[in-house]
C-alpha cells in the first residue's frame, strides 16, 4: 500500500509537516516494499488559493491510498475522499515515526477536516 506523508524535509528522519496543502513535500512510502520517493509541493507552499485541492490532486496522482498529516482542510479532505484516499490527521514527529504508528494501527482515519480552508497561510 502506498501512503503519502506531509514533510518539511526530504527523508524518513524529517519532521511531518503539520500542513497538508502547504506542505513542502510528500514522502510517498510503499508499506510492502519499504521503498519511498519524494514529491515536491513547492508550487503550493505560497499559493494564494487552492493549495489544498492542488496538493490533494498531486497525492492522488501518486497512487497513494492514504495520507498521514498534521492537519487537513475541508477542500483537500473532499478531494482526497472523492478519490478514495483515507486521511489520517494528527500525525507528528518524524516521517518514520508516523509510518511506524500507521503500520501499528495507532493512527485513526479522520471523518472530516480538522482545520478551516486557510490553515497554514503565512506559516
């Protein structure tokens, strides 16, 4: 299973970015093979609007079936949900720690967004 984790860095030891739409990057991790790749999200970090939707589209295009992030706004949540991508908000620590918690069943799928549509602007 492929999962996408928001990150402000470029490896498994990097911190989870608390913002979904304005995350610096997504680390796409395959839970079966332990292989991963980094998908840049720079075009949305300072976007005036639409960062959540565009970031969600980027994640959907990676083939990820789940997202681990700190927070997810309503538009991104709707876009991901429409593509059958599960959202696990509240992830923190390093990317590796978030992956370990996910694999251990310690993260719960979100039932909706947990921040407003403009969370993370100016961070």
